[in-house]
């Protein structure tokens, strides 16, 4: 697993745990993304138990596509259990800022959560919010 992929997964674990309720659907989402990366269950179990720190997101920021996918996945994670907590919103806003995105992107992604990531990315780019 690449460093950027590991950072992406750790970011999602932190978000899933920020509201003190790590829902089964959140874990399933993380495991599905990890499977796409070819990560073993053992490694993902370790990341879920002890995710990497998120202070250094440089590996994600360097990869433009992964940077957008990461913020898109954060929004999906925030919404997946049907309950949006203020801590999750704050976390997503903090990540957006660290990635150099405006907070407008968080609202846009939330409003367009049912669209594919490529559709949303293209529309957000055309609107100038990414």
C-alpha cells in the first residue's frame, strides 16, 4: 500500500471515530476502499485500531485525484450512517482547508452526494470551487 493510500484510509478512520460512534456502515466503507487498494484485512484492522496521525497529509495533497477522492470520501463517510454530527462537519471543513479547498466545496459535495465523484469534480471545477 502506498503512503498516500494509507493516509487516505487513516483520514477516514479518524473521521469515522470523531463522533465517538464508529458505525458498522462506516467500517464497511473503509474496508471496501481498502480492498480496492489491495490492503489485507490484517493491515486494515491495525489501521482501524490505531490510524496514522493526520497532521501530515502531504502524500495526499501531492496527488490531485486522490486529494479530491479523499474529500469526496470524507463527505460520503460523514453522511453514510444517516446522522451528521457537528464534529464531522468541523473535521471535513478542517480537511478541506488543509487541502486548499474552500468550505464551499463541503456544502457543494454534501448537496450533490448522490452524484458520481467524477460528475461532482467536473462541476465543482467548472464553478471554480476547486
